[in-house]
């Protein structure tokens, strides 16, 4: 698949290779873990267009230790994924340690990321995700357990600024993680209460970069284009970027990023601006890869439906056809529907760009009772956390 290119150019901004422990990324770009999105199929698709580190969906450590079918499917990698990157979620140091030990001893991962940034209520109300760094002692114990169990496999963390503007945790947590031996720290420059609303606070990334000097700092938030990524690095001094919602329906963004962060002789390469035929082919390829991942054409078609609006954003595709694509039940039906599109329809420009995915609005973060009373675990909090970990997944 060869997307049509236009004369639009990226800024010539070559940056050093990103080193995460023993791993070297010539393109300092990481695909953010996204529940229900960054499975093997989507990671492979993004890899076909560009370069970087492609991280799995968030996997609950307890489910992994218990080897549930769902968690075992999520840690599976295609043979083409030469750097196997897995993100774990957990609230118990012992369970996290056991999960990491399993991944390393069974040679299932080359990189492990820990989730401390998920703002979803079902996660934060159990003290996990973006809520957990508030309990600094617990946070430190979890990171230390993972690093100790990982051995030579690099461990990184991804977090948010804090719970809300009155309960910022990112600087303390980053220093604790640096001391525990992580190989990189990624910051989504919003609080949990921000959810995905408003504008990411890139100044927090710059502040973090100034505070953390021994390991790479990666920035995340509001990277909708290669130009945004280049600008984030220039404005904050961060060592690389983590791309999430910006690549939804646009796996070719990783091609743009590879060009933007490439060597001096490659910088300024043309941006990928696909016509409708290329978009349709990519959508079809996504469905094909999902079929392989799920080992079920029916399930793959159900899953790919949620990607319709993202792929065809800005293109002239009628509402009736969009609705049909969003209810497709087989690859044959999908082929028939895609066959009705005009493959020569040109890239629509700004209409296909910019924010995608639901931003939501600021909201009070769901937390365990009395969570903010102390930054250390008190009373029966630890027991309640461990009990709640088993029924949390995704996010």
C-alpha cells in the first residue's frame, strides 16, 4: 500500500535516537496503550507505515498471573513484532512482581510499561491508574517490584500530572520512579480530572524534563500531527513523544513521524495525505488483521466498526454508507461497501486532521473513600485495593 503524497512538508528537525534501557529507537515515538485499540492488529498496521515502539493494551496484572484467556491473548505478539512491549496495570506490588516475573521468565516481553495514567472511573475508584501515584509509598513499592523482577528488561512508567490541580503528583512520582530504576518516564500532560478535555499542559512536560536527568522523559497529549510532535520536543526539551488518539483512523501518522524525526537528509519529507482509495484499503487491511488476531471474521467485523468515523473523518462518505460500514458483519460485505467509494477522491485537508476521539469534559475523579486523606496507605486500604484488582481490566 503506497499512500499518495503531497508537497506539504514537515519541519527539518532530526533528533537523537531514543534509548530505553538496552533498546534503541531511531524514531523517538511510542504508540500509547489504548484499551480496545492497540491490539496486535493495530500495532502491526501502524508498523507497516512507520517506526517506533508499539505498546499493547493495558493488561491487568492479576488477570495475567491467573492466565485468563483474555489476558493471554493480549500479551501475544505477531512474529513481525520484534520488540514486544506490554503495559501492565496493578495496585499490589506482589502481584505486579509476579506478572513481570512471568513475562520475563517465559520470554514474552522486551519492554514493560506500568500504567499510572488511566483516568477511567472503574480504574481510579479502585485506587489504580492516575489515582495511584498519590499514595507515594505504594507507587514506589510497585515500581521497585517491577524493576527488580524485570532484570535486564527495561521498565517504564506512563502517568498523568496528578488527580486534579490541587493534588499534583508527577514530580514526586517521577523522582521515585527514577530512583527505583525505571528506564524512561512518560507524562500525559493532563490531570485525571481533566480526562481528555481542554488543552494538554506542555509546560508540565518541560518542568519534568528539567527535574529528571538520568532517564528519558517522553511527552504525551495533543499530538495530532507530526508537526505537533516536533513542536512538543522543541518547546519542552522532551526526549520523545507518545502518540495516542492522534493515530485513530490514521496509522499513516507513524510514517509522518518517521519523516519528521528522521536523519537530516530525510527531514522535510512529504506528509502522507491519502486519497479515499488508500483509506479504504487501509481500513480493509485493519479488518483483515483483526480477523487474524481474533481468529474470527465475525468478531473482527464487530470490532472494526468503531473505527469507521475515525478513518473516514473529513471525506465525502454519505451517512447511509457510514451506517452500513458501522454495522458490517463479514469481509465480503465490507468489500462490497468499500467498492462503492470513489477511490480517486482527494485528501480533504483540515477536515481529516485535528482532534479525534471523545474529549469529554472535566469531571471529579472517582476515588476510594478517604483516598486523599493521606499519601500513605492507611487502615484497611491495602486489603480493599487487592480485592478490587481482580475485576478491573481495560481502560
